[in-house]
């Protein structure tokens, strides 16, 4: 493989403007401070506080009955509306601080705070990792988990927003 022919990157999500890892890390710090997210936000009765703080900043969580949801272990997001949709089962796991569920929540939050919308569909240049909305959201979630000192989860399965 030569530098002129880098391996083709397999996009998992939409192609969005590139963000560096460093930039995303800075975003996690700002989001933590603005929303007041802490490790304990995912413990005890604190998730309710977190949700009202999110609401004040125009980010809403819609909890959907499991029966109306195709897969109760996944969430979805509408970044432009600031809406995160979660089934009841996943929501209760987020509130109980279950690592995998918290990571899914932070991933979806990442799509919102990173301002994801599909772009650059007509670029002639091959896409690269840091233009992948899924990579960016995963990176945001992992950086926030690191920043808050939350327990680590295994990598989540692919989600489509
Ligand atoms: Zn995603």
C-alpha cells in the first residue's frame, strides 16, 4: 500500500465534515460543563436531573414503550431536532448506569452536540475515518466516558440515526 493509495475507509454512518480527535475531546469538556454531566449523573435519582438539564438546552429524550420498539437494546436520534428516542428497557438501564446503555446514550448525544447532518455526498475525495458520523459519535462517547471516569462498555453495535 502506498501513500498515494490509502486503504478505502468503510463508512459506517453519514459523511460529515471532518473533526479531529482533539476537537471532539474539547467538545466533551464543554458538554460536561454546560450540561453538568458527572459520573454520578447516571446513578440513583440523578438521571432525572440530567434529563431536565438536557431539556433546558433543547435536547429531549423520548421514552418509547418497548412494545412499539423494534429492538429494545438500541436508541435512535434526530440530531437536528435534538431528540433522542430510547425504548423503556434501555432507558432504565441508562438510569441505572449500565455501562453499555450509558455509552449508547452518549453516542446519540454525540450526534446532537457534534451537529451531525449528512453532507459532502458529492465529494470526489475518498471519505476518511474522521468524516464518519458514527466514528465521531463513538469517539465522543468514549472520550466522555474517559473524562467522567465512567465504567467502560464494549464497543456498541452499529446504530443508524
Ligand atoms: Zn450513531
